[in-house]
């Protein structure tokens, strides 16, 4: 047939037999010795003298992106863990709170006592007359002044003879500026009234502190649970970072950072920017989106560089 190659001639030239007379031993240039060697190689499983095992090279550690270099030193620091705290809290409680607090032996118990004290004083500071009451009980006001103020509240201050009447009433409790028996009794009644008022204020403050401590422990429990499931920006925080954040918040460092004044105008501006990003849902969403885009762009660039390097 015209245009078709002469296969018979090619087969003959290369020692290849036809479909009917093919015999690899008699008609080809492959000897029985060659076939035997091939069988030995196949039976051995792998050829000798040739390393056929694929060597998988460990992937090179990815280079740190330029935008992450300013954080590299911080990232290399280890987390401070609760179990790393070797403080003797019984000793610390005795030294800072007094010998009656020797029952405290854990960090939580110590921090709860500090929180309770802080809550009590914050409550009392909000009571407008408490400081005066406390000063009276601690003897910072003269007895004549206290008796005079007590009587004054019972007199008509619009009376033209008010001052004379007040002096006369007060003088009956003193003998030459010293409290007499009647004066000591009256002074004792006045002081008991102030002491009761101070005691009641302390009871109210203690009740307030107990309620605040309950709220704090509820918050800590919710914080622990939330740190296991909350994924800001879709990123799981992980056990180590979650524990670090919990400790940071419990130690009051978060509140301390929020309340402290930055040392420079530049840092003050940066702090306001970060707080605005965190507090405004729109700004936070946009910022997380920008971080995500940057990460994807960096990943695409890295893959492209790897491709061109290997091809």
C-alpha cells in the first residue's frame, strides 16, 4: 500500500520477528543470558549499585516576612506559665497581710484576698461621710468640738441668742476644759454612735466585696471557657496563648495597660488607634480582612518564588 512503511524490512533490520514466527530467543538479538540477568534483577526487587530510594528533603524553614520582623524578638520569648510560679504564697500573705492570713497557700486565694480588700476600700471611698466618721473614731477631733456639734444640731440656729445658748449647754459637760463625769458619759454616747456608723459602713463594704468576688470568679470561669472556643478573626488561640491571656487578665495587667498614660505622644496615639480598632466592630472587621489579604498575598508570592526557583 502506497505511503505505508515497509514494516517487514524494519523488523528484519532490528531482529524483530513477525506475529507468527516471533521467538525472543531464536529471532531476536537478546540472549538467554540476558533474559536470565533480567529475571535475577526482577527477583531481587531492586538493582544493585543504584540508590533507588527517594530522598525527601526537609522543607526549608520559611523566611520571616518583613512585616513580622519587628515582632520576632517578642515571639521568641517563652510564655509565662502558672506552673512556673514558685512563690510561697503563705509566706507572702503573712508578710503583706499579717499573721492571721497564714491559711492562704495558693495564688488564687492570695489574689482573692487582695481583690476583696480593694473592693472594700473602693466602696468606702464612695461614701461621702466615711472619712469624717473614721477620723472621729480615731480621735482626730477634740471632745468639746464633738459635743458642741452634737448639741448644735438640736438648737434653733436662727435664735439671736444661739451662740450664747450653745456655749452654756456645752460648758456643763466640762470643768476647766476637762470632761466632767456628765461630759464623759455624753462623749461616750457620741463616740458609740460614730463607731456604730463606721461598723455598719464596713459591713456594707464587706457585703459589696463578697458580691464583687462572686462576679469575679464567674468572670474567670467564663473567661476560661471562652478562651477555648473564641476565635478572633477565625484564628484558634491555642492552649498556651489562651492560658497566657487568662493570666494576663487575672493579674490585672490588661486593666493596668488600659488605665496607664503612654510615655510619649506617639505611643498615646498608637494606643488610641488600637483601642479604636478593638472597640469598633467595623474597624475590627476591616483590620482582620486586611491581615488576611496580606497573609494570602505573602503566601502567593512565596509559592511563586518557589515555583520559579524549581523550574
